[in-house]
C-alpha cells in the first residue's frame, strides 16, 4: 500500500533500474565469486542474529523475506510497530544486555514518513533512512536518543519507496547551479543519519541499493559516515556518486569511546581501497574530545594519515570537524556501565547545557572553549595534513 502522504508515489522502483548498467553495458556489481565478508567470523562477531521483531507487512515484503532467509535460525516475533518494543528499547539493564541486544536482535519495519530534510552542513539534504539504530555502541552516540541506548538495528524493508522518494527529490532539484561546501557540483544526500550503512550492509541489500541508485543520478551524491570497514562494499560500483566518510579520532580516544567499531588504523587503511573501488572518501574528524594531551594526539593522528595515505586518497579528500556533543541523559546512562568514558566526555567545567526541543539537555563545549579548539584543529590539519581541506567545522 502506498503512503497517503505521497499520493504521487510511483510505487516500487522498476526492476530495470537496478539491473544491467545503462552506461557501459557491464553488470552493475562486479561481485567476485566466493564468500562475502558478511559471512565471515568477524562479521558474525558484530552481528549474530537470533531474534527478529517484525511488523507483519515488513516481514512479508521482498526485502523482509530476504533478511529472514539470511538468518534462518532466528526466532521471528511479530510486533505492531518497530517504534514500540518495550523489551528492546529504553535505558534499563546493563551494558552486557545492551550489547547482546545490539548483536543478536534485529527489527524489521516499514518507514512511514519519507521526508527529505534540508541540512546544509554535512550534506545538502538528509535522506529518509533505510535503517535506524546501530550494532556498535559509541559512548557519545546520539542515535539512541529516541529509542534508548539498547536500540538494535531496525531495517526498513520498503527501500523501493525510499529510493523512489529520493529519485523524485533529485529530479525536482535539477542540477546544482552553485558550488557550496557540501560539494562543488552534486546535491549531497546523507543516507545514514541514524544508522551505520556499512553495518547495515551485513544485514540486507539496502546500502547496496542506495549506492546503485545514486550511481545513476548524475546530479546527486549519497554520503554516509561510518566507523566500520565492510569490504563487501568494495564489490559495488558507486562511480564516484557515494561519499564514504570514515570517522576518525586518536586511537586512544577511540578505544575508550568507540565501542565495537573497527580500529581507527583500519579505517584509515581502508580509504585507498574505497577510492580505488569508485567511492569518494572523506574523513569526519569527530568527535573532537578535549582532554589532557588532546592536541598532541590529534597531531599524531594527522601525521599518521599524511604518512600512510596514498596520493589518490589525498587528492580527493576533505574533512568535517565536529566537536563533541553530549547529553545529560546519556551521561546518566553511561555512568552505570562505562564511567571511565564519562571522565573524558563529561567535563562540566568546559561545557554548557542547552535544552533541546525534545526536552533533554544537550551539552556542548562553551563557546570560547569550542572556538579555540576548532582553531587548534584547523592549525593541526594545516601543519600535518595540508592536503586536507576542511569543509566545515563546528
Ligand atoms: S557507529 Fe555511529 S551510529 Fe553506531 S553507535 Fe557509533 S556513533 Fe552511534
């Protein structure tokens, strides 16, 4: 059934759109024979699904059936709405339970509201997500703000309608007439606001479908940030129309804060392979966490990038710099399972709180502290990685 919000919805995208390459006659993906990364032990350590909570319509859809077939031993539990699963959501319970939920539970749902939102910072537009939630557990993550910390990945099975909505939006924009910091020539759509598309690609073809769709749209580009290296994405053919933003921070910070993610060194190492595969690779220098010795640690990270990244990566790279944003509720949650992280990211003497629209207190570095830190990062980039333009910093 089509969403009444979009009476002009063209419905499912036609088969031909994702079939044979209409540009050069080659098959769209060059998948090599042999096992996928997503069937490897490493992938299974990230996700070993035993329980799938599914809206009936989502389970019956083609994408839903594919996901269920991929995890045949998982118990399937019907739910009315992917938004209301009290035994999964919320902040109760300890971290072992959260991590177990994140790594063993999936939710299948249909995305009802297919809104494309203007952004203007990281991307021109925020696309309706093809997933919500994450199997990783970064201590500062804002994604759980609506479902609580133990939010496992919800896969939205109506990917055809999400892509059809994007196709209409891209067509409606026409070519980009003026360059901006998001991109000089393409409209950039963030396709991973509340999820990590690299992890999602362990579960379903949603990420691949988005990469394929954008590879055909000459005026648009997909973009997503990731902290997980998924080599299966190298088998797609993005043709320069998907920007992968590897998030980076000094390895010591990452080991403390980026729980369950790929090591920072591995993310840097992967950049060359992704460029070679046809992705644009940018870097999110984020979050920047002010702690004793942070300037030196960021200097070393940037020096390392300068040492190991090949010219092919440097020639096309750009960066976003994002200072840490925290949240009072998340601080309270973290204190019960990872107080050592809070020693570093909860610094009231440096931070100020602001009431958000949803009634929770967001915490940021005070204006002067933040401005000075942003200038420090700019100087460090200029010194150690002068090839890396900063698209924006805040
Ligand atoms: S990888 Fe991103 S979405 Fe996942 S927990 Fe970390 S910050 Fe959140």
